[in-house]
């Protein structure tokens, strides 16, 4: 039980650090008038891709301000999903590696 709580705490800390880093590198460098679109693109990457596709021809500045948060949001989402799956795998296997088929010397 303690290992599971510790694992969840590690995932939460890594997720917070990754989100803060991504926000510093993507959203804070966007012009103020496009910052809300960048935040939406970070939280909902599919919406950001749609905003990018719609505005690539007409408003290139808005389109460029949405693509970096989309990529950052997708990467952070993938990292969080992988960590959660690893934790759930550890919980369902008892938190240890099965050693049934490993011969003892």
C-alpha cells in the first residue's frame, strides 16, 4: 500500500514539473492576444490542431501560437498515461516481478 501511494506521489510530482516546464516554454512566449488559444491547445490538443488547421492560411501568427502547446500537451499526456499504466501494472501484479519460471541456482 505504501509503495502504491509513493508511486502515485511520484507521478503527480513529475506531471506537475512537466506541466510547469511546458507552460514556461510554450504558453508564456505567445503574444497576449493569442494566449487563451495556446492554453486551450495545451489542455485539449485536438482543439489546438483544429485551430491550427483552420488558421494556417489566414492567421499564421495564431496558428503558430497553437502548434507548440499542442505538441507539449500530447507529450505530457503520453508520459502521464505511460506512468499510470506502469503503476496499475505494479498494483495488479502485487508490486513485484513474477519469478515463477526463473530457475534458482
